[in-house]
C-alpha cells in the first residue's frame, strides 16, 4: 500500500486534531483517543507494519507542526498530542495483534486435537492440515517425548526444542506441538533424520526424558495411528522397564502382538507362573529373579549382581522356580515359555493385578 494511502486511511483527522491542539492547548478527547485506537486495530488487521505507521504519524506531525512567534506552548501541546495519539494507536494495533495470535493459536490447537484424536471429517482435516504444512496424503510418523514435568506449548522447553529442529530442517513439512504435557513432532514418514534429531533435542531439553517413535502411517488417519503407537510404546516401556531413551515402535512389535489376546496371555501367565504364589513371600521375589536372569542373558553372575545376591542365593532361587513350576530357566526347552510368561506378567501387571 502506498504511503499516501496509509496517511489517508489510518491518519484520518490526525493533522486537523494536532493543529487544533496546538492552537488551543487542549488534550485529546476521549472520542479522539478511541478513534485513534480503532484505527490502530484496523491497521493491524490489514497487515501493515507498526514501524511504517509510526513513521507516517511523525511525518504528518512534522507537516502540521506549529511555527511562528510564541510557539513554545503550542509546541509542547503538539508534542503531548503526538505522544497520546501514537500511544493509543500502537495500543490498538498491539491489541489487534494479540487477538489475531490468540485466534491462530486456538485454530492450531483445535486442528491438533482433531488430528490426534481422529475427529472431524478426514477430507476437511486434510484441507486444514495444508495450512500447517502437512500433506496428509503422504505417510507421517509421530515422535512423543515425555519427561519429569508437564510441558506446555509456548513454554521454555517446547520453544527450545522447536527452535533447534526448525533451524535444521524445512519447517513447512514439520509440526511441533505438545499434548497432555508431552512434546510431539509430526514429520513425513520418509524423513527418519527429523524424528531422530527431535529425539536427541527432546532428551536433552527434558533432562533425560524418554522418546517413542511410531511407525510411518499413510492417509489422513495415519498421524493418529502413529501417535497412538508411540504412546503405547511409552506405556509399554514403563511397564517393562525397558532400557534406552529412544524407543522405536517398529523394534518392539513383539509386545503388542503378545498383548493382543489378553485372555490367552493371562492364561499363559497363570498356568506357567501361578505356582510361584506358593513360595514364601509370594511370587514377587521369584518373578524378579526371572526378570533379572533373562535381562542379563541368562548369566547367573550378572543376574546375581543386579539383584544384590550371591550367585549361590540366585542359584537356589532358580532351583526353587524349577521345583514350583516344573520349568527349568536354564533349560533352553523351557526358557521360551518362561520368558514369554514373564513378559506377559509385566505387561498385565501380575501379580499386583488380578488376572
């Protein structure tokens, strides 16, 4: 927009008011201040820069500046009027900008909620996604990071991670946000390096948090599928106390396969490990022994170290497990059934939860 158009539309009456104030020494009226504030809001909504508008006000003030003998008081009055006018104009401008930002944030938040919950018409969702740089016809993958605290969009941690990721990769195809206190990164499914970099940055920013990466999924519903898979991976990692800070759902598919038929898994746990309930102190200590034994690669010395036991004490426990279950943890023929049952117990929360 040309400078004379700016003057005409957003400096309406400014020179006249300035001349009148310089002549009479009065201050701007409430209606005049209201008018200038409204013009500031309109200018912001039109997308004009505040710097350009302030310069235009100063140029108009210079053109209408009082000159001649005895102009000292007039000058002071004019300066006060310019200060008032520019102040309320900028106030209106900034208020309009804040409202615009809030509307944009609300629209973005609504879109993210619809995207991650699978709500809304998928065709309409795909149209809205383009506004935020996502082409839902492509496959997308979601990485979810959680830490010791809850993280909010616009917070220090979220902004730091977003700045690091967008400084390195094309921001037009990546969406970073938060959901339920976790950090999220949504990226095209063929850009593994984006999610890997996000995972490193999130791990650092959350001071040792854990990140799960869902598998790439296609179509408008692909994002929510990958997101739910990443959440399930985080939950599974916590239940099983899995090692590692970055977990890929594709590497852990055996666990959801086992958990898919919950009743069959519960039957396996109760049939295989149920007899441990007859042990003094309940099944807990012996179950912990099996977990440590299998996690250490069936190396008795390492398992004993993890449990702070002597090798002799550990060996006694393994013999007790063999006696109660009729399955020998050291026998490869029995080991698979026992280890699968142990994984099932951890997935189902047994013996803490009834099956």
